[in-house]
C-alpha cells in the first residue's frame, strides 16, 4: 500500500506518518504548556483591569512597590506570549492545542485590554514608558494571533492511501489527537485494510477452514468499531461491501468521518454512527449520550462483518469489546469479526481472549501478523478473529 499527501503524490512513507504513543504524549504535554501560558495571559489581563481601578486611590509609595511587582508580571506576561507564538509557529501540535484551548479569544481579549491601559494620572515620563510598553505588548499579542491564524488556515490534512494491488484508493481526513486518539491514523488500520484487499495474502491457517488472512467484504454488511479516521471502513466500502457503518464515540472524529464519506464518494453505502462501547455493553452502568449532530447505532442492528484496528489500549476495553461484538455480530455462522492491533500489553490481550470465552457461542483465535519493515511494532501485531460457534 502506498500513501501520499493530496498535493504531493511522490512523497514516500516518512517518520510521523502514523500516530503512535509518542505523538499522544506530545499532544498531552503541548496541551499542558499551552494551558499554562494562556493562564498567565488571562491572569494578567484580569489583573490589569483591577489595577486600573485601584491605582487611582493609591499612595505614591505603594504605587512604586506595585510597579516593581508589575515589572515581574510584565516579564511573565511577555514570556508567555512569546513562548506561545514560537511553539505555535514551529510545531503543529502546539497550534492544535492552542486552538482547542481558545487561545484566539484569550489573546484578543488581552489585546483589547492592553490597548486601553494607559494611566492618565501618571507623569509624562511614566505615560511615555507605559505607552511604549503597551505598544510592544500589543505587537507581541498580534504576532501570536497571526501565528494561530496561520496554523488554522493550513490546508486540511487529507491523505490518500492506495492499496498495493491498485484496486482501490481511500482518502482520510486526519484532525488532531486532542480530538481523541483516533484523530490520526494508526498503523494497525493499514495492516487491517490490507487484509481486506490482499488477494494473494498469507497462506490460510493450517488448522482452520476459513480463518485465513483475507476477509472478503463483498456484498456484506460491515461495522467498524473505534473507526478513528475510518481507513478500514472506507477500504471495505470501496471493496464492495453492501453497507458500512463507521462508528466512534468522539464527536469531532464523527464530524471528520462524515466529511470523508463525501470525499470518498461513499454516500450510498456508508453511514457514520455514534457508538460508545460503554453504552453498548450489556451490563453498562455508565450513561453516555450521542452528540447532537449524530445518530446512535440502532439498538438491534447486527452485522456480517465487524472490524476494529488498535481498539484495545485500556484495560476496560478487554471487557467491553467482547460484549459489544457479541451483541453486534450477526448470528449467521458466516459472520466474522477481526480486531487487529499492536501488542502493547500482553495481559490485556490475554484478558480479551479470556473474556470472549465467556460467551459460549463465540470462538476467538489469536494469530500473529507477519512483520513488515515499515509497519512494525516492538511487541508485534496480532489479529483476533471471532466467529459464531457451530454447535
Ligand atoms: C488507537 S485509536 C485507533 C483508531 C483507528 N481504528 C486506527 O486504527 O487508526 C482507538 C479508537 O477507539 C475509539 N474508542 C475508544 N474508546 C471507545 C469507546 N468507549 N467507544 C467507542 N470508541 C472508542 C477512539 O475514539 C479511537 O478512535
């Protein structure tokens, strides 16, 4: 499978093409730092408002002391704006986090406030100092706003993936990891999508009639769990599935998926639905609701094929996924579910298989996925195939 950016058809696979744990931590750290800088900016903006009122009544001595502290605050204020600008200019992740934290609003409020703050009770020298100080802060704030606007206007991160035998091409829209871990593409999705498509494939498992590597989606109904950017589901749509539901529980991911349905021209077969595994598990106690703009998966709907890539990364997923799959997999003996993911935690994976065993009409088998140079992970990848037991 080959990938290329929309306007760069020759670009080859490169570092950073896929989301990984490092990206996730980077987004957490960026979010924290952006939050700290914005807190300083907001605090100082509020401070200036109260200072203006108080200052009128202050004694000269008190005013001098306050100015000393004010100088320190000014330094922190400027440094916070400068750091924010620099990081947003240099690193996309900081731009994403600044957007999420409403930096534009906070900076605009600060700018409006700074523009109004010259103390008319001061002497001429002081007024001159304050005016020049205020205009240099205004300049910093404008630069910061510009950096954020530039980030926002950058083109949408649409990528196109061509399956290796060239039968289909899929476009995905990546957003940001702060929208949810599925905001960017994970390698497992590519591995799973290739298994839908790879007609040569690996040899079938010796001991098995039909758990071979290829899953044929033609004319089947397909549900993708934790779809993220939806590469697997769109690949199924392009490979002739009769009906595809891309599901996730994060509203921004559902929005991006809906946009991708149009971009892939899959409107006739593909729906985007909210599905929270916590709400779908039989013994659910947590109440979660679909976001306004999206419908939840119909309560009773079941599917011929269920697919999920990298859906196991928190311990409760090992309990939830078997419940959801048991509920959503058709009762037909031909129904199939495949979960494919990196082995991040062996115990969690064992727990998942164990939990499938608790359903007497499900059979789950685990198979290692052949290593590939490009799509590798230290702990390796496995696929877990689930089907209905025939009694
Ligand atoms: C690591 S990402 C993988 C995304 C995509 N399948 C891929 O491989 O690129 C895990 C996905 O599972 C989804 N997810 C996690 N917990 C969920 C839950 N309780 N209900 C539904 N989806 C969930 C996340 O929103 C995310 O899209």
